[in-house]
């Protein structure tokens, strides 16, 4: 159980988003992005163009760093979105 819980809602469509199954086929650095359980997120903006790993983010970012615990792609209806449940 997490000390803090976060609910994040990302309106859809989003530029360069791909489903997790497609993202897993990429190799190397890509422009596209996705959301998967176990990913990390920050509340704020990362000012650097490259990240070597989550340990770098936790060390250099002064805000909240959390983990995606679950997510749902809700693309049907009047308000399509990606819903993320996370914790720190």
C-alpha cells in the first residue's frame, strides 16, 4: 500500500501515444510514449532531455515521483482518456 495515492486522467487522443503492445516492439530511443503498470511518473516538469533511469529522477527532481499501479484506456464515450492510478 502506498502512503499517497494519485488519480491521473490524460485526455485522449495524445500526440505520439501508442498502445503498450506496440511500444514493447520498439528498440532504442523513440519519440512515442505509452503508459504501463510499473512505470514512474512525476508531478511537474522534467527539464532535462534525457533520463538515464528512475534513480536519476528521484535524485534530481524535487517534487513527487510515483509509480503507476494500474491504468485503463477509456477511449469510448464523450470523454476519452487514459486513467492512471498511482502511488509513491
